[in-house]
């Protein structure tokens, strides 16, 4: 059975990953990131809910999320065995909105000044900006 999960973030600066405990019938939080400022946006890439999960597959796509806040920039977190953290290069303006592409390989970041940048993961596991003509 696919586990039920969601992610939250807010004015306390904490990003939490919640998983349903079926036996207790309640969601159990795991704090995965703490920042000294409020969380502006979270984009949760949940492969199971996007039809990207098949119980017969040997390898399951990991949960991945992007988090942005005012001064701390944008961070990408991916759960393999532990949460891995990737920080995007700093910008002159704060990120305001994050969105994963439908093909789950690209992240769009909209900034306060109206610019939009696209990022993709390289084969070396780094996230880089790219321009789509």
C-alpha cells in the first residue's frame, strides 16, 4: 500500500514531512529542515501520487521537495535513506513560488521581481539553471 504523506511549512520556520501511521490512525511528523525565518513555499514531488509508482519496481523514486524563504534562498531536499540537501545558488531577490514540471525533472522558481528560472539535476547530482529556448 502506498503510504499517505504530506509536507508543511510556516511561520515557525520548520519544514515537516508527515506520514500516516495506519495502526494509530494519525499523522506522525518528521522535522526535516529548520530555518530562522518563515517558509514562503514548498513544492512536494510525491512520485506515488503522480502515478510514478509501481509495487513491482525494484527502485522507487524518492520524495523530493523544494523549499524557499526570504533570506535563506531555495533548498531542494530528497529522501533516499536520509534527507539529502542541495542549495540553489543565491539570487538578488527572494523566491516567491516553486513548481515541479509535469515530467518531474525540472523545478521552476519564480522570484519577487517577476523573473522565472528553471533548474534541472545533472547526472552528477547537482542542480543547475538551464534555459529552454
